[in-house]
C-alpha cells in the first residue's frame, strides 16, 4: 500500500510569509507525528495526533507554529511569519493506534523548507 | 530525562566489510524500545531494526544485527557485507514503553568505499 506522503517536497519562502506543509498518513494509521530536522541534526519532536486531537503540543517551538488534522487523516503544519531559523526538513510519520502497543512509526520523505 | 548519544559523526567502511555503529542511551526506565533508522539522501527515514528492552536476545534483520548491552546502556548496530546502498545517515532512537515519543541521537554518516 501507499506510504506516508508529504507535500510540497521543497518550499522556498521569504521571511515573514506563512507556509503550510501537508502530510498524508498511511491509511488506517490513527497516530500522526511531526518532527523537525535541522541541518546535520537528529529529529526534534514537534507534535503528535491521536485521531484528530493533539494531546501533546509541547514540542512546538513557538506560537507561530500550529497543526491540525481533519477526518483522522490528512494533517497540516502551519508556520506563520516564517523566520530564517525555521529552515529545516519537516518530517511526518504515522503509526497504528497507540493502544495496540506495537506502534512503529513510518516516515514520509519530508518537506525541505528554506526561508530566505 | 532520557538521552541518546551517537559518538561517531562519520564512519567509513570498504564495500563487503563489516562496520559497527555505536549508540548509548541514558534512562531509568525498565520498559523501553530501541531503534536504528536509516536516512538515505532521499530523506525518508527507514526503520532498520528494533530491540525490546525485555528481550535478552539481540535482534537481527538479514545483514543487520545489534549488540544490546542493557546494563551498559549500549545499543550498537553491526552491518555485515556492507553494500553501496547502505550509505546513509544512521540514527539511533529510544522510546519509553508507555510513551509514543522517540528520542533521537544526532546520527552517524556511513560512507561505503567501493
């Protein structure tokens, strides 16, 4: 079946503009995660969804970052008034329900965001 | 707080030889999982192998195996018969058993010499 997909693959934006990053999880996966990977770094957790709700938003770096998920499927990560330090690869992952115990995270190819 | 450390920023190995990537972690939990992920230039993070902390037997997946030393909090990845397609960033990750959140190491860049 199809894996996790993300769009756009690459995004270049001017400082101060808003951007939306999209994630389509694997069908049937109820949990969805967003991570940020800065150049040469490991992954930084941003937020996760169980269904449409986000129990943990503690990783969002500032109030310029927000995310939503609709219909238990597609998720959008929005960054308002982008700054140069927002430049990074944004990775999305999905997994089966947390309640099932074994919940491998499957990753998408990421969106490379460049803020000029 | 849990931490994951990969002390080798870069490793290189001759094609067909064996290489070991190091990972140590710090936790006071007894129930947890450890993972190795591979990230090729395509950026997609791919699960290579995982280990449940309660299992004494080291996990193996084809040419990939781990040396899990629970007391030492060490979780190294051995790649046998290295192939050009193994060239990638390798990340070690930890997850507490009851939690969803993955804690990541900084990664090791693996270079395969033909």
